[in-house]
C-alpha cells in the first residue's frame, strides 16, 4: 500500500503523508468518497452486488476481495493511503442463492410497491397485510411466490379460499427478487460509472 502511495503521490515520508492525510480528511467531509457505490464481482467476474466504498475497502483490507477498478479518490488513515475502489472482486467464488433478499413483510411490500395485488389500491405499509395466495390452512407456504401485499377488505373477502374460488385475480404472478432484478438495477446504476460498464454490458 505504501508503494502505491509513493508512486501516485510523488513525495514520500511522514511529513508528506501527514499533509495528504489532512487534505484527504477535508475532501472526505465534502466529497463523500466513502459512500460512493462500488460494484462487487464474484471471483468469476460476474457482477453480484453493489456496496458503499467504505464496505468495499473493509473487504479489500480483510483480504476477501481485491480492487479491480479505482474511483480516483484516496483514503488516508494514519500513514496509510489507499485508493478508493470503484469495482472489487471477491477472491473466493461465492455461490449466490437464488433468493438473495430476505423474505420479510417489508420486502414483500417493497416488491409489490405497497399495492394490494387484488384491487390495485396503493396504501401505506401500516394499512396493508400479507395474503397467502394458497391459504396456509390448505397447504400454502410462506414464500416469495405465495405471499402478496393485500388490503384488509380484500384479505377478508378472500378468507381461506383460492383466488379463483373468491372470484379474485392477482395483478401479476408473485416472484422472488431475483438476480435478474438485481442485474437490472446494477445496469441502471452503472450508466453513471464508465468503469462498471465492461462488467455489466456484455
Ligand atoms: Zn384490495
């Protein structure tokens, strides 16, 4: 790390390091370089996530990931200077589970955009409930594919019936937040960062 610092910054030694540290602190307080989004690649170079630069630096320091692209900023702490990454890659391949987002009431409402999936009413989270499409009493499980956002009147009307039995229809097939959704979001974010493109557009 120190050799990188010397190559990049020219002057070496404690004095220079101290000066740069002061400059960096000033820039960090204004520039928010540590909050900048960083693209996370699997060991196979497949994009898998986006995290904040601060988190990415921790992963690099712990030896879990390496920097593939830098964002042009430096982090200075004590006598160490590190380039802030723009893209990092995990050193060990991680199997990404199909459902990477936790199944929770909050995430179901987020997926369904706070919209009752039967009558299309948009409501605040507190006025929505979760409906088991196949009722629990009839073997329905609590999964991404069987839970939808639902208003209380629709929930009462449906009761322990299948949607068809209650003459109700889902707005759309409930699905998990999958890798495809995440890749789409990463591509949208990547449009603002040229360094991400070669990993996202292929
Ligand atoms: Zn409804």
